[in-house]
C-alpha cells in the first residue's frame, strides 16, 4: 500500500511541476494592430540609395566585425537589381549584386554570384523574410552558410535586418543591420 501511495504522490508532484513549468513558460505576445503596421514594400524601400550600419556577432553574442553598407536599387515593376557595397571595419570592401524577381503577390526570388541556387523571400505585413545559402571565404576556404534573414519596417521608415546564419543546422552567429533612405 505504501508503494501505491508513494507512486500517486510522485505522479501528482511531477504533474504539478509540469503545470507550473508550462504556466510559467507561456509568454504573452503583444498583438500589433494590423491597421497601424507599415507594409514592407521591397521595391519602394530599396529603389535608389539606402545606407546601413551593422555588425556580425558569433553565437555567444560577441561582436566580431562591424560594417557600413550602401545599396543602390534599380527596379522596373517586379524585377530589379540591388547593388550592395560593404565597407568592413578592417578596411575590406565587399560587393554583391542581387537580381530580384517578384514571383507572387508576396513572394520574391533572388540570385547573386555568391548565393547557392535561389534566395526565397516572403512579405508578411511589416516583415520580409529571406532564406538562402551564401558562399563566404573563411580562413581562405569557401564555406556555404545557411541564412535566415528577416527585415522589419518601423513606423519611422527605418528598416532593421536580423540574419541568423548556420552550418549543418548549428547556429554560428547573427548579422544585424539598420537601414535608412
């Protein structure tokens, strides 16, 4: 009888702990009124010149590199090019030219010489989310890194870009950039 009672008490204790953990882990997500959100318009924002500042951090959160970026976008309806010039804090200058195509009402496709295959982008309200694999030189070797790139439009017109990069599913770091027209 004691073992039966002990099992019941143990089960109730485990059940109570589970409810406590579940109850404490629920985080209320603030809801943003869809009528007040600025819609992300890739063509409008990136047409012409934009400027940005950003940094790269490793997976522990340490900033390992900073940069300034200037983009020049040229669009004709649903097709365009976006030229990026990165000036890194160590003096390195890096250029990338994207070819972008709208492939649906809220869908984009992009290519660049150092992008493996096609980048895919989806617009949802104030956010544009890209997914792509980028080939970067690391220690003299080419390495393919997977990017999950999210861009948000603020109500003031500043665009914030947060990209997580990984290899073999292992999160390696983040790139954070703030853009303005």
